[in-house]
C-alpha cells in the first residue's frame, strides 16, 4: 500500500528542503505521539547542513507548508516540524485498505524482479541443534517472510556443516564401534565422536586413521561416502522434526559438502588473480594489510576449509540465483570469518562483495543461580542448551499457565496444542523483540507472561479480537459510516495501523525483525488502552451503525496483528 499521507509530506519536504525523498523517508518519524502530531520531521540534519538553528528552521518550514487533502496542518514544536493528517480521510483510507487487502496488507513491491538469498540455521550435522541455533533459525525465518512480503524472490538456504576433517574422526569411530550403537541417533554419533577424540589424544595412530578416512571421503571412497550419507540422513531427520515444530522451511539444504567439487575452481581463480601465497605449508590469502589473519584456503595436506567452501558457495549462489543480496544469519562470533570472505571477494575485484551481508546476533543467556548471573546454558549445570529441551520446557510451563487460567480462556483446540503454540511464540518473540545484536536473556516467567511484552500477550490480544468478531456473528463489511469513529483513540488506532507497512520496510532495510515486534507491542498497547475503556468504547452495542464501524476497526487491528506475527514466524490462534 502506498501511504498518501506520508507521500504528501515527503513530496512537499522534497521541494521545501531539497533533500532527496529516500533520505526524508528515513528521517520522518511517526506517529510519535498523536496528541502532538501524527508525523514529525526532526530538523537537526537539515539545520546542520544549512547552518541554521533547528527551531527556527522548523518555524520557517511550517510557514511555507501548504495544507492539502491529506495533511491538515504543520506546526513547529522546538526543533520538530509536526504534521497533522486529516483524521477522517486517514481512517477511511487505512481501514478501507486493510479490509480490502486482508492479509496482503503490508506487502510492498520494492523487491519485485529481484532475488535475495538467506543463509540461516545452518547447523553442523552429527551434532544436536543447540539453543544458539535458535537465533539464526528464527531471525532467518522472519527475514525470509519479510523479504517475501516486499515482493522479492527469496531463497532460503540451510548451509549444513556437513563436511570437514571432523567427519574423518566420526568415520574412524563408527568403523570401530558403530555396531555397539543401540540406536542410530545424533546423540549416538556424538558419543562415538567424543570417545574417539578422547582416545586420539593418547594414541597417535587413531589421528592418522581419521585423516585417512577424511581423505577417502574427499576422494569419493564408497564405504566412506555411504556412511557419511547415513550420518547426514540421521541428522537431517532430527533437524527437520524441530524445524517443523518451529514452522521453519528451507528451499535448499546445499551444505558445505555440496561445494566439494567446486573447490578446485575456486582456489584456481584466487591463484590466477595472484592472491594466494604459501604460509606454513598451507595455501592462504594474506590479509595483513587489512589487519586480519590470513584466510586459509588449503591445509598442508590439501584439505579444504570452512572458508574455502564458503568462497565456493558465494560463486555458486551468484551464478545460480543472480542475487541482489545474500544474507548470512550467523552469530557475531563469526564476524572475522565473514570479513575475511568478503575481503577476498573484494580483492578478486568481484562486485558481489558489496552484496554480501553478515547479519549477526548476540548470545542466548539463561539465569544461572550458581554464577548468580546470566550465562550460556550448559547441560552439565542442569541448565538447558539443547534447542529441543528449551522448546519442551517452554511447552511444559505454558501448559501449567494455561491450566491455571483455564476458566478465563476459551479454546477449542486441545490444551496441549495451545500450549505448544504459546511456547513457540514465547521463545521466538523473546528472541525477535530485541535488536538482534544484543544478547537475549531468557527469563521463563518474563517471556511466557500473558501480560508483559511477549509473544503470548500478542497472541492473546489477537484471540480476544477474534472472539469479539465471532460474537458479532455477522460478516464484517467495509460499507459503514466511518464518521462514527470520531473518538481521538479511534483515530490513534487507525494512525498506528497505517504505519504498519513502514515497520515492515524498516525491518527489511535494517535486517531487524525487532522493528515489527516492537511495532506490534505499540499497536497492542494502543488497542488495549482503547478497549479497556469498555463504557466509552463498547464495541458491540445496540447502536448498529456504531457497532459496524467499530467492528471494522477491531477486524483491521486483528488482521495487522496476525500479519505481523506471521512475519515473525508466530502463529496466531483464533481462540485461546
Ligand atoms: N555451520 C556453521 C556453524 O554452525 C554455520 C554456517 C553459517 N553459514 C555459512 N555460510 N558459513 O557455526
């Protein structure tokens, strides 16, 4: 949807200030506080440029501003220029759009014809999913949905860590003791791996054996290959079970092994460009000039590395998808790795370097009574670090809360189903509501609360609205007299609804699902203030016209809440 109110402001500001429209769009705020204004233009940047006082500039601009069909007036307030939209026009426009577009509201066409590749989750096989994979998985999943809403073709890639010398260790271990495994699970594989690694420390021969197995794997030896495929299958089965629980999907599982046959070409390209040197028997790209350690391409035994496979991956993705951007949703601990990769691409003179982004994030921390503070969860201390354990614990706690509040709730799905939906929402929202670079502190009471700034709170608000619409019993129609929505709070709600597409746009521009999460909290808070005044704002009353208008408003809020939650990867049950 275009927003003619904002467009009108931007158009006039372009001619009044001479600043480009894109820049103005990012500067203009709104709604800061509808009592003071619906949109605001902070004058600081322009004032600095023109060497003027921001407050004087605001007054000047206000004097020159021409009211039109969308904007009633502009007023200076200190260094800000505040705009007031025509309230009735705004309500009509936004409720009309949302009613007509339904769940398509918030979709834009900025990305049409372009492709974005998102590399997310990307765990290592033969290891269980850890809680740290939650951030990559959920941030990536949300960005996937956000860019789809912007009209992009999005390719979601799970760059599985399914190659590397560690598989030599696992093969060696499996060959020795594989028969002793009671069941073939990821945990079983981990046990074998740990046992072999431990014994390897004492016994040189085992190390050599492991290297030999990896060589065999790289050279396509049948036994090695068949076993490795089995490890991959076992792992993927487990991963997929958890992805299903989280509602997460991928278009491709092309992991590190996929690039094996492209390693030679990748290394040759770098050598031909004169970038590769030998250092301590390894083939590297020296990055000293850029204050980074060398990027290692091949070890002394010729084996490729994580970075080599990523370099091959960039080239493959470029050829296959012709992307506008590729996003690597990976923890901040790999910052150096990505800086090195992108620098090598840049040194190759490849324009793709400017299209690669490392979308990093902080840690997930749990309260650790032993340390008396926040710590990375560890199984040993009885804290949780496995992703599945965290989800199970959340579901268990959610079920308890639901059972305690059963009387206040009304649901048709089983308690367990609602508990699962609430649990996933709590965990996802707990991660997505913070700027992604901040550490996430998981406090169970906090993230599961139906009252705080949480996923369950938003789900509950949505379910209450759905319940009002069910009680209304009739089809919601757009043919209502919107002049009846003349309370300032009703306008305030409409104003918030109208800026939802902006939140989506901002989330995409900053790779920040939290922009949508925070928007939804604001919207829900405004709605909650509105609906708590149940005398003035009784939705279903004997006044049929007023009821029809208010029902339309509630229906639009519900639509936007549902869509926003969807973009975060959270389902919004109709009843709970
Ligand atoms: N497998 C890696 C890990 O678990 C993450 C891979 C991220 N993606 C990439 N293209 N490097 O740490």
